[in-house]
């Protein structure tokens, strides 16, 4: 149980285009989803926290207009990188947490990650 | 400010030995502490969770200890195998934080 998928696994795009990444909890309801980015040989950097049906909470220094997050249902959250530039190239990882007392509670279950390369 | 430190960026051990990884924290009162494994190019995989009122937890060859007085957790892998080679992350979460703070990780290499 507690499986999280991410799509696409890898994307290459031109500078100025927008890229959407999907994160799905496959076998549990995710009341909270988190979006991270990770640079080579560095740890996870939390970008934002999203709760189903409400606006995402962004960490300091993360541009909310550039990284649009939508948590439309209990199993799906999307991250859209708008007007991507080469400096946005990174490894983006989502995680999901289930309802208190239910499957996936108290622990974050991570997706496999999306490698974004902006040319 | 809250700080999490994991011992040395890299740890090299011989197959069959016990690997011990350390996670120290300051300015934090975590309700939970978690250990994850991350392979290159992949998302972290949850291994173990230990609560503030628990001293030790085991799962197969893995053992985690949690000392809230020392503000430290130790993560042990016994009878280590080359397949255990990966980066191991510790993460802390407060009672109402809703989000975890991750350490930078320790890269373990088990040599045959």
C-alpha cells in the first residue's frame, strides 16, 4: 500500500514554455501533498505544501506565480512550472500523506521524481 | 534555527559489517523521526518511523534508536550487503508541523 506515482518521469523543454507534473496517490487518499526540488548531491528542498481543496502554502523564496500547484482531488496534485528557464532544471519530487489514522498517515510517501531539463 | 546534521557525507564499510548512521538535531522537539532510503535519480523510500516516546524500533536488518535527551537518532543496518548502498535521509516532524524537515543525507557504500 501507499504508492505514489509521478508523471512524466523525464521532460525536456525549451526555455519559456510551461511544464506540468502530475502526482497521484494510487491506493490511499492524500489529504496533504508536498512538492520538493533536489539539486545533485543535495537534500530535498521543500517548495510547497498543498491540502486538498485549498491553496498551497509556499516556502520562503519560492515564487508562487512561477510554480503553480493545484490539489484538485484527494488523489491528484499538479505542479506547473510556468515560463521555464534553464535555472529551473532540477529533480522535482512529490510526496503524499494520508488521513490521520488511515493508510499513509504520519509518513510521507514519495513519488519516483521528475527530471526537468530546460534548454 | 532548527538544524539537522547527519554524520559525514559518505560512509564506506565492508559487506557483512554493521553500518551506523547518525542524525543529530538542535532547536527542535520532534514528535516523529523517520528514515528514508534514496537511490540515485529516484524518490526517497520510507523505511522506519519512530515516535518521541519510543526508544528503539526494528525492521528485519534495520534498527533505529531515538534519544530525545541527546537529540539524536542512530540508524543501524546489520549484516550489510552491497545492495544496501544508497543515500539515507533522516527527517523530523513536530506535533502540528504537518511537514518534515530533512537532513542532507549520508551516502553509504557497502563493498563486497
